[in-house]
């Protein structure tokens, strides 16, 4: 492994640890000596990486550090291209455009040889399944980011309609349908709402009373419990 690749791996390893981690733990995970680890930490700090800590106390990377792209492996390039191409095929027009723009930005800063690998990727995405949503999914994504309540009219599999006020915290992308995962005030429980059965979407300015991360964690604990299929 080249030194630049090792430094990049060290940055990524520090990103995964939100609390200070000892030099010996880092060296063990990297498969390098503690002396090399200390040298690499000093090198990164000298290059401007906001790594706090010292030997004996542990190290932590301050949040928000943006690392210039040094290199990608073949598999990382394939993952980036395949993921971006899949998102670009989705009916959410804003997300689709963002995926295309992001891939172009990554290509613009890659070395010539890696840019050629990216352009020549042979992993292709087939045509979209043709699902059509009657709502703007960008409004759903914005409500999730801002932790705002959503109101809408929902029709179940049998066609029965009901008004809902929900706390959206996740959006699932499947081949033929998108599913809004939310806490439903009417049902006082977690529910899954197919986007193609939602109409009259009302994006409110009302913040729901819990953090979306907490809702997501609690919802995940329910996944092993038998529940109603997606449909609200």
C-alpha cells in the first residue's frame, strides 16, 4: 500500500470513530506499527487535518473535515458510478439531477487515469420500472431533513381514503415503488406509506416533537416484529 493510500485509510478510520480512540487501537486496525501511526498522524495534522489528541489520550477527527480525493480503488469507482447511475434513473427529478451533477464533480477532480476508469465503467443500470408518483418526493426529503410534519390523503390497497398527519423520517427506494416511513398521528404507531397512493401532499412548517434519528432507531427495533405490510 502506498503512503498516500495509507493516510487516506487512516482518515476514513478516524471518521468511523466519533470518540477519541487510542493510537494502539488505530495501529492495530491499520496493521502498522505504533511508531508509523504517530508519524502518519503528525503528517496529516501538518497537512491541515483537524485531528485532536495525543499519544496516551487518543485521537479524534473533528466533524466537518472535507478530504480532497486522493485516489479510489476500482471497486470504489464502480460503486460510485453504479450508485449514481441508479439514482439518476429514479423519478425524483431533483435527486436524479443531483446524482448526475455529483458524478460530474467527482470526475472533474480525479486524476486522468481514474477519470478514464470512471468514464469507462461497464456496470449499467437498466430502465426504471415505470412507477409514477403523484407527489413531489423532494418535498418529502426536505420534510425529513427539517423534521417537519406532512399531511396528505392516503388510499390503502382496497381504495379506502383517509387523511393522515405524519412525522416522516425515512424514504425507501424499491424497484417499483417509493415508501415513506413515518410515525402516524392517527394510528399512534410507525407506518409505511406507498408514494403512489399519496395525494394532496401538504408540507407544513410544524416541527415534530422528536428527532428523526431517535425515530429511526426506534423503528429499526420493530423490524423483527410482525407488522402490517406497507400501505399505512
